[in-house]
């Protein structure tokens, strides 16, 4: 099969990661001939040919008007003896290693006159190495354009001819709803287009039969996150990073001068960026298209809210306006007008900042490398499984599950949002967004306003808030959300400093609405944290619960927090003070809490790892032939090393789960030697080996570095870098902040529900059920509450990690994309002619 990929519409970070994944997975993929069982055993095409289409649909229309002359080849194709693996994957990788245009695309020199050029060539074959290191680049290296020609029948006929001319069978389209609609129209018209080309004599009957059907799959590249039926679009997380970086920078000057700032962000038809930036950045007020202010005068509503904030002592004001924001009568709300209102009515010194295209640019964040890679892999699988009768699919994500949804259903629902807004049916518009969107909006109102929704006095609680274990990004954001929820509902938020040791030392005090205002963007733990378990003196801990009259407990932390919850739940048999609702919100960079696929801090740490490895890889590549062994934290859980390897393009990864032995190291050294011998002369790539800190007690990072240096000889050098506690610190990522708010509010609602259930029992006979001591988890496509006793069966208590983590197979995927399984069986003697 020949697969082509194009990027269309507005560019977004992560598009290059999609291209890289489709190319690499396509080349490595087996495509079996299923005509008969005999053929299944003996005949197969060895992977796919992969092509990129420059300048989106416009490049498909233009096609190739000039052929690449043999004289312009920069290097001879790699040709190995047929001693590769019996399944043919090594053969296909070697013979699709590179075709010489990768650097032209990456450097943007394709149209520069020289010995080799892309002029007149818009459909370009690319190999495995042609797309190396692409996913660290922003935008799209293959170009994008909005093609008017493709919208005409004549343009689509020419595009079909160019595809058949190059022998292309399948097309991957990465773009917005317009781009994906164009893909579906193209596929629906394909049989008629082929028939027309044959009748005009432009293709033969044989070609028409060979290309009777077109396989198409869509991936959503959009910074606005405006596609329905998927939680996230490619590029949206990075755009949110850019916005939150700007807000964090503005906050300091706003506080210094007691100013108000109005930020205009992108989002013509979707308010996701404005909404999540408001949640993650601690904004005072937001304007989004899906939910305009409800009052007749939005000016009055905004000024009342901000005036109350100023009355309680807040020194800064942040208002975020989506570019497509309107009032309830669909009159546009512009940032300059908001500024004038704040200045004239409240007397605030107000500035306007329009972020513009800075939101589109820059290096992709970790999530915009991992998600497009997984989606690109799923796109290739979808193409291989496609039949003439199957619908065109869009690859999406729900919570943490990669999904396939009918492309036109997603487009139709997306357009229904705009239609609902135009009809002023804002409830319907909100319902068409994913459930998390509505939850985020309701959550923003709960944590950003001083409105009261107090529960009856008899149901009000004194809620203890505690951090445990190692610090993790998002702990403070979660605490801020819990405090403000408490105050809104009439509860009393009680901070317990320094974990259970602090509780025993009476380091306890009440938190205020304003006191936690700036906590969103703060890393670490404002409450202080340690690993002391309540078993240090369980009776004394119970006495302190009783002394401080705790009605509920929210603990934020990692595996120690799970352990603590388990100890106290079991302690209910002896200590009545523990018969209260208790909940654990997972927060750990190791992401080692059983049964949940994400913990607060894991995204922040992953981004810290990516930033460090990008810098290290730059140094390694500058030296051309250097391997860096990078040591990460994570304890006995390999999440950070494994997903970090996928996000950084590491060649090898070592984790405690798989361990290390001499045979593995011998094979890996052989792989690295083979890999460097296959590099173009003088253009070797710096490579990363990522190792968890306790992957082996014998083969330490220092030992590995020295071994690789010795074995590398003249092929490659080796260095090491230990990232240590840099992975714990830093500003929390927007994803961790937003997730912290969402999960914290759900925890508070859980505590309220369980408290009401307890109140229904006689005072002297109150017994909390096992379900009232629970952990909030993200499992595949949903949030689930897991009672702590149930979680024990899924925990490896000795190694402090879950038994069946979702990322277990990512190690194999990361090394697959580096070519390890295909090249590991090739020996040096096979490559002697290339030394």
C-alpha cells in the first residue's frame, strides 16, 4: 500500500508528530494478502510506501510536474544483503530508510535552486530517516494552504489523477473540520472521478480497476479544540501552554501595579482556549462564544464580579476574551471595549494584550508529541482495515482512550455548535461540546466568583486538606479549588501543614478565599509534604481528627496517600474519628497510583523531561555521533521513562518493570552500532537512551555510559545526564492545573454526598461505608471512584505501583519508532561495506 499524508488549514503544533508517526509506522507495518491461508503464510508486501503532500490539498492538485533526476541524488540508496528478519520488516526499513528530501523539508530549502530541489514536486516520497526529529518542530514542515481549486470538481479530478499517477492508495488528512469535510467529499466522489479519468483516456482500465477505491482517515489539527466527539485536538495543548505562559508573566506586573489586563485569545467559534486558560491561569472573568453572560448588561455582570474581588483585597484582575465572544444577542464583545468598561466604571488601570499568532507557534508540548504519535499509529491501522463500505473515520481521544468516530458525524456535530450559537440556543451549544467542557465552565464559576451556594447549616463540614509524598505540579491548584468550593458552599477549609507529622504538631489553620488566589501557577506544595504515614501513631492521629472536629478529609499525593487512606479505613474498626468521608486525589510525577491513568504532576514532569532532553539532544546532534544516557526519577515505576522516551524520540528505554540484563545490553549495543553505520556519512544523529533511576542496581547510569563509550569505538561517543529533582519542580503545566481543578471539585462533591449519607444515621451509631474512603481515577474514557480496599487487589504494594499500567506497551512502541526491533538482528559484518 502507498500512503500519503497532508496537512491542511491552519497549522498547529503536533502536525509534524503526526507526519512522523504515519511515515514510520507505515513503513514498519505488515500488510498481508488475505486471499487465502496459503498466501497469508507465504506472501506479503513488506510494509507500506509513505509519501507527503506539500501545501495541503493545493499540492494534491498541483502534483508532480517535474521528476527527480537520478543525478540529483545526494547519496546511494542503502542496499543490504538479504540477511534481515524473516518477517521482512528489516528489509522494508532498510530499503525505505531515506530518499534525500527530509532535510529540504525540514530546513525549508525545497524551492531553493540547487543540485536537489522540490520545485515542481508536491507529492514526495519520504523514508524512515527523512522525518527524524520532526516532532520537536512547531507548525507543519510539509506546508499547509487553503486550496480554492480543490473545492471545484475540476480541482478534485486533477487531485485524483495525481494520486493515481503516483500509485497512491490511501490518504491521511490532518486539519480542521473544513479539511476533513473535503476529505470525505473526495472519497465519496472517488469512483466517479476514476470513471471520468478513464473515459477521458488519462488513465488505463487497469489503473482504474487497481484504484477503484480510496482509503481516507482524518486527524484533527486545530489549536481551538473546536471538533466535537473528541476531547482534544492536535495543537490545542501547546496553544494553551503559550497562553498560560503569557498569563503567568502578566500576573506579576498586574500585581505590582494593581492593574487589570484584558487578554484576547483565539477561538472564533469555540471558547476552549479562553475557558481552560481562565481555569488554569486564575482569571477573574471570561467571555466565550458558547456561553455569553446571562444578564442583559454583561458590563454590569462583569463589573459586579470584579468589584467584589477588589473589595476583598485582590490587587490584580485578569479578563480573558475569546475572539469570537458575543453577548446574548450575538453582538461582538471586543477586548478594547472591555478595557474601556473596566477603566471608566471601576477606575482600574487597564491594559489589553492580544496574543495573536504566538499561540500557534513554538515547540510542541509533551502531550502534543505523545497524542499525535498514538493517533498517527491508529490512523495507519484504520487505513489497513478500511473496506469500500466502511465510513471515513476521524481519530480522536476520550479521556485517555484513542477512538475512531465516523468523520462526518463529528463534523456535523461541530457545525451544529455554530448553528446553535447563531440560534441563541446556548444550552444546546454547550451540550454539543464534550462533557469536560461544560464541567470546566461550571468549575470556573465555582472557583472564580464570590457567589454563595451554601448548604444547610447542619450539612456544613470542616474539611481537612493535606498534601502527602513528594511534591507534584497541580497540588496547589487542586487545593485552591477545594478551598473556594468550601467557602462557596459554607464549609470550612482547614489546611494541615507537613502531612501527618504536621497534624500531630497542630500545624493546622483555616484557609481563606484570597489567601489561595495565586496558588494556581505555583509548583511544589504550599502546605508542605512528607512521606510519614498515619501508622506512625494511629491513635494520636485519630485524636487530632477528633480535636479539630474534621468532618471530611481530602488528601492529595501519590502512593503514600493511597497507603495512608488504606491504613485509616482499616483503622475505622478501632477509631470512630475515621468514620468520615475520606478521598485521595492522585498527585505524583511517578504516576504510580494503581488504576488511574493520570496523576497530577505527571504532565508537568513529562514536560520538564522533554525540555531537558530537547536541549541534550541538540548537544548530542551537534557532536553528530554522541549518545546520551539520561536518568529520570520515578522510583520503581517506569511511567516517566517510558512515556518520556516516546515524547523525546529516544532510541532505547530501561524501566524497573522490564529490568536489565547482559543479553539485553549486548543486543542494544549491536543495535546502536547498526543504527550509526546506517546514518548518512557526516550526518549522524545524536541519540538518547532513557533510564529509570532504579531500572538496575548493577547497570547504573555511570556503568552504561562507560560501556557505550567503550563499545562505540569510532562509531559513537557517550555521555550521561541525571535530571534528578528538576523533574519535580517548575511551574505546573496547564493540563495539570485544569485537571487539578476538575478532579478537586469532584472530590469535594463526593465528600458532600458521603457526609449527607452519614448524617442520616443516628449520631452514636454512625459508621462510614467502605465506599466512603475512595480514590478518584481516570480509567480509559471515564472518571471512576474506586474504594481503597478494592484498589489493593490492583496494587503491587512491594514495588509501590499498579499491576497493569496503560503505558506498559509504550516502551515497545518507542523503540519500534527508533527501529530497534527491525535492526537488532543485523550484524556488523552485514554493514562492513558502509564503514
